[in-house]
C-alpha cells in the first residue's frame, strides 16, 4: 500500500454509532503526520465529493483504517 498524500483520491468507509459513510469518494485535504498511525485519532481530513448530511458539509476527518485509494 502506498502512503497517503494531500491531493490523493480516496474512498471513505466509516460505520459506527452516528456515522454511516459507505463508499463515499473524496480528496485528501490535510494530513496530521504526527498522529497518522494512532488509530483513535482521526488525523486525515477529506473533502468529500458530496455532503455527508443535510447541513451540506463536505469536510470529514478519518483515520488510516477508514480510507483506501481509489
């Protein structure tokens, strides 16, 4: 698996208590490198192609396990 970089196209899969994002596509906007591999800290910010809820927001933070390259 190649490392994630800002600008990479990714697919987000987050399914837990209040989130149900399955196969949502987006672009990596920011990476906090210090905590990249700490699983309980969402260190990657993704700008989704479509809003994830009714508020219209498209920025979402995830960890490495919740995304994959397109």
